[in-house]
C-alpha cells in the first residue's frame, strides 16, 4: 500500500480532525483514510479513452481549454 504526507494543515483543521477521530474511536490517520474512502467512493472511474475523447472535444470548441474550463474571463 502507498502512503502520503499532507503538509501545511491549518492548526484548526488538524484539531478538528483529531476531535472527529476521537469521537469515532480512531487515530487521526485512520480517520483520514475513512474520510478519503467515503469522499471518493461515489466517484466513478472514467476510462482513459473517455477522458481522451472529452479532452479532444473540448479542444475543438472555441473558447475552452483542454480541461473543459472556459477561457479566462469567461463565466
């Protein structure tokens, strides 16, 4: 399994995380894993082909970037 480090967390955010972990009887690290698992469980994985097609379509539309966002200054 992989691991990550999250730096530069606000003191308030870290304190809230630790309190939440304590309420759930978990370590802060276990609480972060639970939060991430829950936050990402509803997202569907798009295939590379789907992402590539979406990017190609965005590049063909004037005023959009490959990310699908409109050009700077556009609403």
